[in-house]
C-alpha cells in the first residue's frame, strides 16, 4: 500500500492563509483553511488502497472547526511536525513515515489544493509505481505533491529553498540529481492569495472550500474590496 501523507497547519485565525488578508479577515481565512483541509481529508479517505497519515503543526483544540476536524481524523495516524524550516519539517515527516511503515512508498500533499480528488490522488499513486519519484508542480513555481518510492530520499528537501518561484524546479533538480527517475504530475494552483481562492472555488463548486469562499464574497463590495 501507499502512504498518503497530508502536511497541514492548524487553521487558527491569524496563523493561516494570511496572504488572503485583505480582503479576507483573519477569522474568514481560518474558516477557508479549515474547509480546504476537510475537503482534502475527504479526498484522501476516499482514495482506495492508501494509508492516511497527517503531519500536523499547531494545536488542534484552537483550530477552526476543531470538533469536526477531530472527527474527520478518526482512523488516521497523526504525527507532529518537527524542524525549523519547511524543508526540514517535510524531510522529518517522510523519515517518520518510513520508520512507521517500512517499505511503503509515500505520496505527500498539503492543504492548499482543495481541488484534489480521489481520482487525481489515485493517478499519483499509480504513476509512482513506475518511477522513483513523482512531482506535481504548482502555478506559482512551487509544488503541490511529491511522491517517493523510497521516502528517505526526502532528505534532499533540507537543501531546497522553499516558498520561492523556483522551488518546483529546484526540487526536480534535487531528485534527478540523486539519480531518481522522476515523473511529472499535473500542474495545479495553490491557494495563497484571494485570486487563487476564487479560481480554485470555480474548479470545485460543490465543496466546503467553495462554500466558504462564496460566504466571504457576500461580505465584499462588487470590486472585491471590503
């Protein structure tokens, strides 16, 4: 089986999706983040033949929709993120999964792409069977998914600058530089700014994420300002 690893942050007002503000308020941003996470957890749970694992940062008790999120995580293995920068935290999460599920490949995603579906995730899992690594780049130059047949190769992420326009390119170079046969996944849009949220909501109009984005739009002026 393949481990589907979700790396996420507790949706606490003022701590998540701060680039949505303005026009979104911190409380609204937390509700959008919680909805995105719940949509992502549902997609993972509905993907056949995978082991769901969450690498978590922050206090769940302080999160928006804490009770609902707790219920949604029933049956999941939950790890605490460890490390200073994002690259170190990702590498440590992969290492912990490798120790807990020896011999199993890992496909990792975040909480910024609520448009992921079980079908998209199943494609990533299947593509990894024929490659050493798979990488799904994001429109902003980063990446939304990384799959590794041997998860310990994630140590290369410690040396990749994260959250830059070149993170996707640099990650691909780091993987292929280790001799890994790397296959691409479809390019998706991360939800970082309000324009991203509007575009992604159109892709998944029936999800919780789209509902929260629509609720925020009702509080804004016609030109998008508050």
